[in-house]
């Protein structure tokens, strides 16, 4: 039967109904979806299309078998169902302000052109840069490739410390430079090396967009990286890129996609000659994340066991690619804890995440912020409100130090989970501190 067409806006009577207001305040999406079906004629299949969710996921939410906590998903529901942001504890959504009421910034007073020196006036224009590039000697050697690899390693270090927002222009510029070098005839070893470097730069660019929650751009660069790696048949690196895309799918609440992508990654890794145990351990852990997002306890535990088995086979002589060096014992432990946490197994998750957090390098601000917030979440699940708020307070310093929308999203999620405890002293103290150091993260949230 054809579904009736309905206005995109929800009825005013529904948005002002105390039952709907309370459901939104507590983010009870099962009740919200039932209300919009009964009162607005928006059936689950339509909810799925509007909010970019799968119909099965909407059905699980309505049946009470699944909760939706990711900020990206909550924002999609607000936008798809036209629920005003403040009702869901979000900032005002762009569509809430009619164009006629949009405030235009006041134009600055005109200053005579002769009184202002244009920024970059002393720099050559892009056309001159192109001419100079053509005239320059570009005698590539193995040392040139080494220098480019060193730059990538430095980019990753700075990304961990400060985030990728300000780093991205430099990375994209170097990616374009390397792609331009590939247009010229090169000996096969140099050409393959350039392809590998371009693939790494494209993945890093995709990662910075992923961390900024700009998922379409991230996917475009990940896809480009995949193609560059395929051109030189680097199956281990292809597996690495597919694993990144799988992780992104879990953030977008698309666990079916996450599982398909990591399964493809494992197929690539197994088909490659010399894939190391460390790479296979990382991929098994990403598989565990996908199963946990699907709520499959048995498959998650099996994948975790596989990750630890593979990690136990690592030896010092393994020819590990440079990009997998981050997956050390502390990373294995914290990811194990997070996988258990995603399943709601807080008693298993808490000691693992706490142990890994103690080992975390001080300069890895994003990792420390993430893992502290995951620890706070598991402590809250175990009823340890004071400890959870104290741990979340400790996450604020590294969160301030790094520019990461993913960190901001985790902060918003934890802040929302404190809703039932808003008037408890520990929760009040955390919110006061949060408003002091990161006021924009909760600008749309109700005050206690």
C-alpha cells in the first residue's frame, strides 16, 4: 500500500504535547517514533528514510532493543523529523531560522584601499607558482620518498596532539604535489613509492575529515586512498583504509556497513603476502566494534579473542608497515574495553580502559580525552556517579588541547547521559567546569 504523503513539519500540537516534550528531554526515541507514527502519520519506514537509518534499526529502537546515543544520529533525527534542537538538548538547527529573520553581519566601515596592504600582497600568484614548478628540477630519489614518509609521520603525531583541522591544508597540498609528480614518467620503484605516499596522504586527509565529522568528504578521500593503494596492489594498506571506513560507519550508526567493510578489509589482508599478526589483530578488533554495534555478544567476544590471539603472535622481527605502529598493547587493551562497553558490559570494560588510560602518552590529547570519556561512561553505567564525573572532568584538559569534533560529540553524549542526575553535586560541578572551558559544547543543553 502506498504511504500517504505528509508535511515535513510535525504538528504543533505534537511538539507542545507534554508526553512528546518529556520523550525528547530524555531522548526516548522509541516513544518519539511511536508518537510521530500515531500523531503525524510518519511510519517507521519513513522515519528511516528521513533520518538516514535502516528500517531494522528503527524497529529495534521502537521495540526497546536499541538505544541511540551518538550525536550525529540525534542530529539526523532532529533534522529529519523537524524536532527543534532545544527539545533534544541540541543547539538551534539551521532550518529553525526562517531566511527572512537571518541576521546579516554588519559590514565593516570602508577603509581607503591605499591605507590597507592586502594580505599576501608580496607573494607570487598561483599562476606564477605553476610556471616556476614547470621550470624546477624534479629529480626524484629514494631520499625524496624518505623525506615524504617522515613528513607523514610528523603529520600523524601532530594530529594526535592538536587535531587535524589546521593540519589539513598542508596535507592536501602535499597530496596534490605527489599526485602531480605521478603525472611524469618515473622508474617503477619510484612510481610505486609515490603511489604509496599518495595513498597515505589521502587516508590522512580522510581521517582529518572523519575526526571533524564531515563524513562525506572523509569517505571521498578514503575511496581515493583505496584506489591509489590498489594501483600498486598494496593489499595490507587497502585493508587499513577499509578498516577506517568501517570505524566511520560505526559512528554513523550503520553497523551493517561497518561489518561489511571490515570483512572486506580482512579478505584483503589475508590475500596479501606477509600480512603481519599486528595488522590482523587490529582488523579483528575493528570486527569486534562492528559486532558490538550490532549488539551481537557472541560474535563480539569471538572477535576480541581472535584479536588477542593474533596479538600474542607478534614478534620483534615482524615486517610491520609503519602505519600500524600505533596498535600497541595499550591500544589493544583500551579497544577491548570499548568493545565490551559498547555491549553494555561495563564491569568488564572499566578496569581495561582504566589500565590503558594510565599507559596513554601525555601528548596524545585526543586519545586521552576519548578514553577518559569512555571510562566515565562505564563508571556511570555501574552507578559510580562521583567517579564518572571526576573522570570526565579529567577529560576536559586534553579535550581543550585538541581540535576534534569527535571528542566534542563524546562530551555531548556523556553530558546527555547525566540528565537523570543533573542536581547531584558531582554532576553540577562537572557541568560548571564544562561550561567554563568548553561552553559551546553544551550551548543547546538545558541548565539544571
